[in-house]
C-alpha cells in the first residue's frame, strides 16, 4: 500500500453512508450481504446504495461474488488490514518536533 491508494481508501470510507456499509459488511462476516439486505439494514435506497458500493469496490475494500442471479458483497479484510498496517507501520519511529531534543 502506498499513500495514493491509502488516500483513496480513506476517502471512500470518509462518507458516512459508505462507512456504515463497510461496517455492516464487517459485522456480516464471510457470508456477506446482497444489496437488498444492506438496504434493509441501513434504509438506503438501492440506487444510492449501488453508488456507494461501487466506490468501495473501486478501492478494493469490498469484493462482490455472483451466486446465480444474486451478487453478494463482502468486506475485503486483507485490504483493510493493509490500510491499517500502512497507517500504523511507522508508529513511534522517533520523529520529534523541530527544536526538541529526542
């Protein structure tokens, strides 16, 4: 993960509806949810929800799987782990404020 991809992922999660969708998919676990189920939980209209899901899929935070005519949406845990790792990788590496002795 690099700064550009991290910024895109954080931007996607920076919208209240998309953050709610992602958190719901995390709670749903490996079984995921279809658009109708997500809409019922979050009371988001299907057309709006499709737009938000598309943004999450585009940055790789959500993956979709087709099961017959149904599309299941799943949180991509590897992508989230990469994002959190990127944010915390250099924790406490010794950066000090200018003019302050370490």
